[in-house]
């Protein structure tokens, strides 16, 4: 379906913002109603285009957070203080506004039930967004695919989707979530409390002989580190898929 | 009337030279990284560069031999399909023209192939005539692995995914066969000035 969804020409569509949902102090989800949305697969992204009154335009790409659901598409956006587009999406946009977008984009960093597992999802910060779409697909259907999510955030309040992840992990559908908080931790925190390292990866990752499929998304240095650790643990390079956020963004 | 984003003013960048930023792009400060999998680590003693495919006699260089070839320093603007552009980037590498000297071929296309299995397709005329290089230095330093070192293809007039990282050779082809990103939704040719990002653009 991912392939079919990107086959045609990607036309710009006017979506309507249904709801703006604050997730953390710096991150919000935008629930969009997109007329004639062709459908998407977990892991794909879309392009947003903003147009000022004088015709000036700016485009950025955002990962889709939602599982396929008709014409409803949710993107989850982190506000970058020096960004041009994200402060508009997170600070200015409100329910009832329109937003121009096209997608879905990308046929590689995608996961569908038929892709199988076991799945290892490794997220740094807002890199959790495309992996959340995978988690939501996993939770929605009885696939029998086992998944582990290792999710690194700076602090407890920076954890995006925290309550939903707790709930999905509690469904007993084979999802396990492991958090690490790198800068500060609440009292009685039971998760990891340091940056991702070899020992943590070894404890969380499926053994390589189960031929797991890994998806890693986050800042460049985080992704480089996580992918390197998995190669050391014996994961096949071709079964480690990465997506990175550069030092710039929007 | 065209759509206007309510309340959006935009932040036109001071000092962004007009005529150098293609449509839909913005000027980046850093050097973002985009790749689909782990960064390959190939020892220089194991590294070779090959010209294969539709050629009478394939060519091959070791790292030592490759570094002996005449090189050029080039300053170019680069444009990534993920929207960032970077101006006046400084590279050193060997011109594809130099590598193809004396090569007899009816091919009109090239498939660049890389460590890690990445491939990308480029018409041969976009690599020759001073338009393409195999670059091994960036900004006066050996090219870092996350940016494609030890060597990457440099085709700056096309979107930067065409500038294959960790490149190990060119296969000359009679037909234009889609490479990795070109099979995954991205444009077969990738001209940033015509905004050829995705299939159908």
C-alpha cells in the first residue's frame, strides 16, 4: 500500500485543522481533515507549505503520527525556537484553520503488518513520531508481531505520547516500552536515566538471531549511535532503517 | 485567489542571495545528514573505485591509486530534497571526466553504487562536462563517514540524494533504471530548479 500510495502525482491539498492537541510544552499534534487523502503507511511523512500574504512560501516535511484512518491525518510537531514553520504550526494554527499539504511521501521507512517483525523501535525525542504511527497500527490489529520501543527523552515532561504509550503497552498485544530520561528524572523513576549506550541497547534489543527489523528515528548523533550499536550486536545492516533530523529543521 | 496561510509572515533570510535558492528550499546553517541505514565503515585498504557495466574494459583504482589521480577543488551550492540548501560548499575530488578518459561505451546513463547497497541513477551527460566528481574532501578535511566518506559522488546541480555517499563505482547503463530513492517515491531525475522531488513532479 505504501507503494501504491506514492505512485500518483502528489498534489497539494487544503486540509482543515480539526484540533490542536498539546503533547508536551514544546510539542503539539495537529489533527487534520484532508479531502481525498489517498491513505498512508506508518512511517511516511508529508510536506507542508505555508504562504504569506505577499506570496512568500516555506515548505517543510513532517512525519505522520496517526495510523491510517480515512481522511483524518495527524502530524506531531516540535516547536524549534529558531524555526520558521514549526512555531507557526505549534503556536499560531488553531482549529478551523486551513493548511496546505501533500503526501504521503517515502516508501522505505515504512512498516505495515505484512512487513512482520519482531520490531525494534528506537526513538530520540520527537523522532518517536513515525514510530508512534507504527505502534498505533500494531495496537489496532491482532498481528502477532512483537515490538519493543526504546525511547529517549530529556525529561519526564518531554515524553511525547506518554499516557497513550502506557495504555498501548498495557493492552497485552506484544508491545513493550522502555524509557530513558537523559537530563532529569522524577522521584522514584524506574526507567533508564542516561544516554543510550551499549548496555542499554543489549538489555532492550531483541537478540540478533531472531532477525529483528529495526527502525531508528531521532537527531543525527542519536541515530548514528543507535545504528552503530545494533550493527555491533549483530543486526543485519539491511534490516536497520534510519530516519534523521538534522541540526536544522523548521 | 491562491491560498494564504492565516497569520503566516515567514522569515525571509537576510543575506540569502536571490537566484541561488531553488523553489521550496531554505538556507541551512549546518550540514544535515540524511541516510537510510547504518553508516558503513570500509577500511581504506579494502576500498576500490570501479567503472563497470557497458564498457569494453572495466577500470578499477585502489585508494592509493585514486588519490594519485588529478583532483579539482570545487565550490558549489547543494540542495537536499528535505528542503535545505547550503551555499558555497568546498570539495576536493576527481572529475568523472577524468575517470572516464579512454572509456569506450554506448551507455547514456550511470548507476552509482555504494557500500551498504545504495544505488542512484544519473544520466551520463549530467556527470560529464565538468558536472560531476568523486569527492573525498569537504572543507579541506577528509570527508567524514556520516557525510559519505571516504568518498561520495558529487552532482551538485541535482537534488543531493543523487550525490551517493560511500560510493564505490559507476555502472554504465543503456537504460535509466531507478535507484534506491528513485524506487521509493523520489523523482527519477531530480532537478531542484524544476522542483522534481517526487514521482510525477
